């Protein structure tokens, strides 16, 4: 673990960024939220109902809210015990996978019952027309033709289908998934696998204790729980984490699998390419420029090889597909969202949704110069400046939540873990019951 940097001010007083960065960051979060809500109340259109959040104020609860609260409470009571020495790594990994499933499913029914697990995909319901199931008729003339013409048929596909590479659609076609329940089962199940992967990544980057702390924080991160049971981005997050684990592995044979794994992850979500940048920045801090350059070059070659072979075999045009996705975001609803506000609003929404305690701890880790925190906030800043996303980062940046948890674990005292988990659980339940989060 790195030591926190500190400067000695005149008069012998210690002035540490650890004290300044989280305070300044929290002030920016509060100011962005206050401006967004005030401007909206005054009649200015910023592009969402409660900027910088996509969520809409709509209090509602089903009788299952008690089930959700009970599951969260039980999880809070059980989780700290998993850090005990007697719990082996294999048992810990299995336990957090099961707990991730339980927490996501439990919270998912709190607002409207079991429909909360798959309603976003069910045709005829709000948002479902923008999701993946309506795109399946595009496979009527075969998989190869679908991939060959994917970039060209974009205007006929739902926004989420053309806004991402066709990886999920190809998977659905191959598995015969054509129902909302089936798609939900796939995304929830694969999404929950992200929990043991956070543990694996934590073990590569630090010690056993911090790895377990980061994993437990991730289990209770509100956006991970809320969208882990309702969004395909949960599946994408798992693929991104798998790429990060192998890219940053200490053993060279495993690292060799990193570039193809990243390429595969990018076939499901273009945003997953950012995990390669995060890994390169971590490698730069941890192992030096030579290792970072080798990792970056390997990722570039892996992407060229993967998409080159795919183009030769099927006619798939990755450049055309990327441009089609960009046009959807540039010309769609995001076009009405002012850049100046969302320059701050996008990263702020990500931090708020991931959990206020995690935001504070992540900013504190940034102030101390922790590797993962520096890499994470560099990617957040880069994405915000270039305007890759304007709003909806509560869901789109789901793959970055584990990195925030890993950063937070480096500065969180063990004795405060239980309190932080409880605070995250309260925020998650309140968000689910008070807001319409769509996903």
C-alpha cells in the first residue's frame, strides 16, 4: 500500500491532500446537485428530471418492501463475518456470489414486486422498446448477415441495441433467449459473478483484508444493487472486471489472456474499453512505464486481431458500428443536455449513485495518491471532458463501481466497515422506494 503524501506548511503544520480533496470533492458534488435541482425548478431544461441524476421522484412501495429491507439487514449482519480468517478464499468467493444474488433480487422486488426483476425488458412496458428483445427479428436471415449489416441497419434497431456492439444480441440468439424473464436471468446471473471478480482483482492489487473489504463494499453499493437486477450493464461490468483481473495479474501466462478478454468485453460494450485505460494507469503507477506500454500495446494488438478476424469471418464493421453508436448518443436525447453542466454532472451522478460513503472514501483515497483512485478519477475526468456520456452514468459507469470500492478499501478502517455497509444499504433502499430509476 502506498503511503499518503503530505506537505509541511510554514509553521510546521502538516497539510495533507487527504483532508483537502474529499472536502473539495464533496463541495463540488453538493454544488452540482444544488444547481441542477434549482435550475430545473426555475424552468431550465438540463435533460433529466432530477439533474444530475436520471432518477425521477416517484415514491412507491410494494408489500415486498419488507422483504427487501429484511434481506439488506441480514446481509449487513452477515457480511463482516466473511472477513474472518477461518473463511477460506473459495468459500468467500462463493458466499459473495450468493449474497450478491440475494441482495439484488431482494432489493429488486421492494418497489413493485417480482416484476422489478424483468419489467424493464418486458415488451409493452416503459423503456422496453429501447432495449434488446425488439432487435431479435434482425436475425431472421442468419447470424452472419446480421453481423455483416449491423452498422448499416442501425436506424431500424432500438437505441440500446445499436448503442452497443452486438455481443449481447449474439449471445441471446445463440442461447435462444427471447423473453424478458430469460434475458433478466442471464443479466442478473452473470452480473452477480462480478462480486467474486472484485475479490480476485483486489487480491491482485493488494492484500487479502483489503480485497475482502472492497468486495463487501461492492455488494452494497447502491447502483450495483439497483441496476444489477435490471440492466444489461451489470453483465457488461462482469466482463470488464474479468478483463481487469487478467490484465493486472501478477503471473505472465495469465496476463497473456488480458488483451483477448478485453477485446471480447468490448464486443458487448464500447465503454468497457475504458477498463484497459484504467489497467494501464494502474500498471504505470505500480510497475513503471515499460509495463504500462507493454499492456497498452498488447490491448491494441488484441483489439486489432479480434475485430480483424471478426471482419474477415462475418463482414462485421467495428468502425462503422462504433460510429453508429456514437451518432445515437450524439443525436439522441443527450443532444439536448448542455455540455457545461454535464461536464460535472456525469461524474457526480456516478459518485452519488455508487454511494455517498464510497464517494467520500474514494475522494480521500485520491487525495492520498492511491493507485486505483488516481486511475479511476483520471478516466472519469477524461470521459467527462470529451463528453462520452451526458447523464445516465448511474448505469453506464456500472463497470467502474468496483474500482471505486477498491479505492475506498485502502482508506477505510476495519472497525467502520459495518457502519458503512449499513449506510449504503439505507441509501439503496431509499433510492428504490423514493425514485423511479428505470433500470
